[in-house]
C-alpha cells in the first residue's frame, strides 16, 4: 500500500471507518464513485486531525468533536484549494461517519449537525440547440474509420439525447437490457442502484439496432452491450474523446459534451410543454429541485406562458 493511502488513525478508528464504508456499499448501495469520494474525504479529515491533535486520532478523540474542530478542517481544506462543492461533500462524509458511530454509541454527531455546509454556487446546465443536438446524436461529424465503431458511437449519443441517460447509465447496459429496446422501453439502473423505465424513440432503436447488426462481438446476456475496439466494456473516456472530435468537425462550443446531451433532452422537453414531474422521472432525479434548474435555462418559454396566460398580459 502506498504512503498516500495509509490511514492516519488508530486501529479502533480504522476498523470503525472500514465498517462504515462497508455499510455504505452493502446496505445503502452507494455508487462506486461516491464511495471513493467518501473514503478520500474522511481520510483527509483524519489527516487533519492527526496534525491538529499531534498524533493519529482514535475513537476517543472524535467521540465529542465540536463545530470549531470541523470549521478548522474546512479551513484547512479551503487553504489547500478545495471549492465549496468539495467542502460540502467532505463535510457530508464526515457527518455520515459520525452518525454511524453515534448509532453504535461511539461518538456524538451533534457538533457536525450544528455546522452549516458551505454553499456552492450552482451553474446552469448548458444544453445544445435542438439542431446541434440532432446533428450530434445522429452521428454527423464522426471520424471513426470502422463502420461498427461509428454505429456504436451514434447509438450511445442517440441514447443520451433521445432518452436522457447519463453516460454511465448508457455504457452500463447489458445485452439483456438492450433486448427490451424493440418494445420501445428501456430499464435503466441509475444513481444509488435505483431503476427507472424510460421510453425509447424509434430513431434511437434504429441506431441501436444498426450497432447491434455491425458489432463483431456477442452482445446477449449479462455482458456489456457497448464494447470497446478489443471487445471489453466501452469506457466513458472513449465517447468523451469522440465528442471532442465532433465538436471540432461541427464547429460546436466547448460545452458540447456527452452530458450536455442529457441537459438538452430535459431542456427541449420543457420547451415543448413537458411538465417538471415527468421530466424528473425520466431523468431519475431524486429531488424535484434538481430538475427545476432547467426552468432557469428555458426562460423564453416561461415568459411566453406568462404573456399568454396572465389576465393583464
């Protein structure tokens, strides 16, 4: 194990932290990236406590932490260049750990609960125009030499814009998942292991069917549906790199990323009269407030509704 990943804590706290991470994985079924972030954030917290207290902390050292201790941790992280979003996530990880210990009678989480999280300024989603989204999702501007790889890229991008999938959701599809596309519906496993059903447009089904027809690998069963050039699971970096090439070929802005297609899906649905609750379900957002950010993007439609509907307009 490299020195970078040594946990600066006594054995009792190391074991308790391992138990907490295991519970997040096995009981709460958090996504792998969230687990990695919580592991990293709490490791940094223990590193701070080591310097703050003059030695590796144990359970007795964090049993009754005060808000001032946690403010010191946030200040330490801020001085290292962490932004408000990273600070908020780091505090959330520490709170989760302390509450886990509190339920076992090993700590008091009141100090962490009394501290307000740093507020991150939310940036608005940057969707593509409807015409640009259609060009990208149809595969226009692709430079792939192999026909099956071009068809694969087009199918992935069509799913991102046509069904609003996250790139990880699209690349996480198995051969069995994709078999339901012919029925016009797709079962998707999203964040936190939550499953939702999304409709699939005929044009998207056609793009996927073309990829299936040309792909030289066996795509049935539980194996990954989207494959890399050597037959392994397709990695997000490959699609992101292809999107970068398409930006240059189609003269698109730097904000034209694979995730921007998902933003475009939501914004264009809203512009055509889609209601927020339905869009929330389609996107798999846990909170409606997350979906509401798209109303700030589509102000022209809101003004149009205001002018049409208000009695004094």
